[in-house]
């Protein structure tokens, strides 16, 4: 059950990151959203929780950090994709 929750939250964070970066709801690549969400949640959520002093508990700082981490991963991934096409 925990793995399902992690996957759902990862895809949600990745989708939100893609929306913030300017994609419309119909243009979201859900596979990329899942990957960026999971990586961003791990990195951003873990760092935000540890810096806020919350430890590994589920707190708002970790949730916000997850979306910020997914934003960074999606942005860097977009830059990398554009560079490899050029």
C-alpha cells in the first residue's frame, strides 16, 4: 500500500511540476511526470524535511520540497532534451 501511495504522489508532483513549467493539462507526459516526480520527491522532499528539522516524517515542508524537487528535475530534463536535439 505504501508503494502505491509513493507512486501516486510521485506522479502528482511530476504533473504539478509540468503544469508550472507551462504544459497544458492535455500535454502532460505522465511517464515523465512519474519519473521526475519520484526523483524530485526523493531529493527535494528529503532535503526539505531534513533542513526543516522534521526528520523523515510526512510534513508540509517535505511535500513542498517534493514539488520543488520535481520542478528542478523536470526543468533540467527539458534542457537536456533540447540540447540533445540540437
